[in-house]
C-alpha cells in the first residue's frame, strides 16, 4: 500500500503528482496493461530484441 503524507498547506495537485510518480515507479499500471491480453513468449522476446537494437543504435549515434 502506498502512503503519501500530505503536509499542511500543501497543494492537492502536488500531492497527487507525487502519488502518480510513486505508482509509476512500482510498475503496477504497466503490469496491468501487460496482463490485459496474452502475448506469446516468442513475441515478447522479439519486442525485447527490437528495443535493445533501438537503444544500441541511439547510443552509437551519440558517439
């Protein structure tokens, strides 16, 4: 359970922003999206390889 202490006089939007950031770091929303539909392991591997190639190309272009 995530607890966000709200300080006296703190804006509610700011506290909500901190809450959203904490939720994002835990990866709960990402996990829910992944579980909505089954993905074959071969497709998962393929997307990971594509992502790795993309990141590698970005790093090479920086140099």
